[in-house]
């Protein structure tokens, strides 16, 4: 079986929480590969997020577990030095919360080449808040994303 055939089969497999997938499978859901939040152009509602639980002070994107594997504190989108605002990506996550729509949640794993992603499942956007990034001194929008009840 060719590599392309295997890749095609894997793309069609259902995702289960805990699965580790490659870039092709990840991109089959999270189609805007270079953004952390994927919002289809005409929907206005986020479909998926990508995160790395780490300190990333240079860009002000510090995602962290409030409770490992259950509650994620996720930084919205918008590069420094400007304050983050309710761009279509951040608004898309807020809209998912308001519409009680879950988002596919992927963790980008460290050090792999090619990149790999752990699928955490479809999680709820429970709330959001604005905070001051202590390093870059700018407003960031933070989202609490958690395993649904």
C-alpha cells in the first residue's frame, strides 16, 4: 500500500480523545493551519483550536492547564505589540460559547518532525475574560475551555 493510500485511510478514521495524529489528519479539521483558532469564513463560529501548554512570553501566548486534561486557559489571537481585540477568531470562540457549540481541541506536541497533535476531544468554551499580559503590557483575551459536563 502506498503512503498516499495509508494517509487517505487515516484521514477518514474517526477521532477519539487521546489519539495522536499527523499534520494531514489535523488539517482535515483545523483547516487554517497557521492560526491557533479555526473559524470557517462564513460561519462566524470556531470549529477547532490548537494549543501548546507553555510559557511563550515573546508572543504573549501563554496557554496553561488550570486542571490537567480537563480545564484549559487559552490565549486568544492577535500578535503583539497591539492589544488583542474581538477579531473574527476571538469572536468565533465567543460565538461557540454563546451557541453552546463545542470545539475540537488539539495539543501540538513538542519536538516532532513532522508535527504531531494530541486530540483531546470536543470541548466547551465555558467563559472568557480580558487580562493584561505582564511581559508585553498589552490586553489579551483569554478563554476557559473545558471538558463538557
